[in-house]
C-alpha cells in the first residue's frame, strides 16, 4: 500500500474514534477543571500588561465559581455572543433560502455562464453560496456537474470544481454572512480576556474573505481545466447519465420577476443604511470616538442589516416567484430555519460554558501572557506566527469538522496570546479560517464527503473514495500553499482586514483600560 493510502487510512481510523463535538467539549471542561485545580494549587500567575493587575489561577471548584456555574447557567448561555448573532441572521437567511432566492440566483448564474468561463463562474457561485449554509452542498456541487455535462465537458470536473469552491473555499465570499457572525462572535469574548473594551464587528474579515475569492478562483480554474479534466479524459453520456431536462430548465418568468424584486430590495436596503449613516445625528456614527473607531456603530449594525436584507429580499422573491403565498409562509420559513439550528443550539450550550469557565479560571490570560513572553523571546516575525495558526487549524480540521467547535476551544488561548504579540483578533480569526477551509476537501471525515461521493457515482459508478480523494488532493495542496502565502503576505504588507479592522493591535495603557473597563454585574438570584 502506498504511503499516501496509509496516511489516509490512519486519519480515517483516528477520526472515527473521536466522539461527537458535544462530548469533546465535556472532555475539555473536565480537563479544564483539573487544570484549574493544579494551577490554583501551584500558584500560577501572570501580570496583565494592560492593567498591571496580577492574575491568579482560580479553582473552578471554588465556591464563587460553582455559584457562577449552577446559579448563572441560563445567563451563561444567553450571554454567549455568537448565539444571539447567529439566531438573528438565521431569521432572515432562512426566509431567503426557503423561498428559493439563493438557489435560484445561483442556478441562473450557472445556466447562463459562457462555456469558456464556466469554471470560474462555478467557483465564484460556490463561494457566494456559503450564505445558503449547507444547502450549498446539495445544490451547487451536483448542479455544477450537470452544467458541465450540458456544456459537453466532463461532469466530474464540474463536481470537483464545485466541491473545491464550496468546501475548500469556505473562507472566501464576497459579502459577510452568518459564518462571519458566528466566528467573530466567538472571537470577541476571547479578546475581552485581555481588553474588555475591544469590539469586533461582523465585517472584520470582509476584505480578507474577498481576497480569498480572488486568490482561490484562478487556482481552481487552472487545476480543473489543466489537471483534473485532462486526467479524467473524454466523457460520453450513457443512458440516464445525460442531464435531465428539468436540471437544464431556464429560469421561469416568475423566478426572474422574483430576482428582480429581490435585487430592488437589496439596493433599497443599501441606500437606506447609507442614508441613516450620513444623516446628522446618525446612530451609526460616534462623533466622540477616534477617527478609526468613529464608524464602529455602523459595523455592529451589519448584523441587523444582513438579517433584514435577507428577510425582505427573500419575501420579495417569494412574492414575485409565487413561493410565498401569505405571511404564514414567512413565519413557517423562519421557524424551519430555527429548527435547523437544533444541532448548533445543543453544541453551543457546552461551548458557552467552556468559554465562560476558561474565563473564570483565569487560565486563558495566564497561558496567553506566558506563551506570548516565550514567543517574544524567540523573536519570530508576525507572518510566521500567523502561519502556525493556519497549520494548527488545518491539522484539527482533519478530525473535527465543526468550525465553531474548534474555534470555541482555540480562541480563548490564541486570540489573547496574539493580542499580546501585537496581532489583532480579526487577523488571528482570518488565519484560523484559512486553515479550517483548505483541508475540508482532503479528509473523508468531512460530514458531506459520502454525499459528494454519491453525486460522483451518478456519472461514474466505479468512482470510489480513493478516486475522490485523488481528484481533490491537488486542490487541497494548492489551497494550503496559497493560504499560507496569503496570510503571510497580508501580515507583512499590513493590509486592512475589513472596515475598521487591521492586522496589528496596540495594547491600551492602564489608564485607558481603567476608563473602558465594564462594570461587573453580580451573578446570582435576582429578587424584585
């Protein structure tokens, strides 16, 4: 057996032994409790470089921490920042998805793509389709194969390009969405371990994710057209392999009408937000803030902007296309969207408590300060430091598919640590996202891998797991090299990551930290 096959078999064997992410967090919590006992007993400590305060490790079995855990349990869950952000976005995105706006727009884009630029159109559509959540896997990837077949090209090449864009290009998009809200929502409380006043907005990685689209698109285009398709050889449809008529059906008049109405809504919402921003006394502008922070309220309003835009655009599309008949349909779609969040809501309960308990123990900032001092002594350049985040993220992604689960565990350590080294939370998040993205297509442990294999076997019944792995490996290796290079150059060139978000971070002075520090609220029973 070749070395590559042995490695893949080992990865599959190890990954299959891992428990569900929920139980992984239970293990993390148990390990954290034990570590807090050791740290408190040995007197682990560090000096907060911002406030000058001596931070001591605290046992999670101490009375005050047990009080926070059991009496404040509902509040710990409710105060977990990603929860409210994700639920808010989903109310709108569920309407747009279930009304058919996302899938119709993508279908129209692919059906009308000229043959000469079919591959890059598939790639861009695949990356934009992340707004449709998991629907991208069951819409874009098989549809890309159908469109390639209809154009006389090998359908498996289209499937590979779609899979590479949807899964391998998961860090890329043209606009922020629920994934940005989820990951950056986890980043903010991690940043608060060092700087309680630090605010992260949903657009904090906007420029970076657009950069991923521009970097990854030509890579997929070249590999698909010059490597994968020639390797697959000529394709001749046999029997039921020919594209079905309904799969190639142009958009109906109703669908076109719905898209036009949805487009007008998007333009109207953008104009409304711009008008509110530039009106005198705008709530989206803080005139008392520093110039680089003046528009922070606008950036934080983007959660509401995207939720409302998705909702209104989805409703407009549904009214134009006929997929929404009454207001009850809209309520049903929102309800179904929340139902789809059930696995996340189960996971987030344990993730929220892990993050909170990490904070209560004091271990997060202590580990971050000591690790940062060690890295400072080594004196590694910032690009190399961020490359290490990408590689760690890549490694964990081979075994754990959930991006939010991994980031919930890693963020409380790496975000404060890199802040102390002068790297912003947004840049650390971007590096993590890159690593989490590029290896998705290289591991059979990815939850949608069997589904993609089933799609492929429609066109070639002999196409097996090894065939799919071999087809996707050139994309994964190229993505990893490009991703590492992109992160290193982004830091070296000090490029902005998004509106108001840069690569570097400057620790506030103790006086600034004292002014900005929030007043702690008691945790316990509330009496009226």
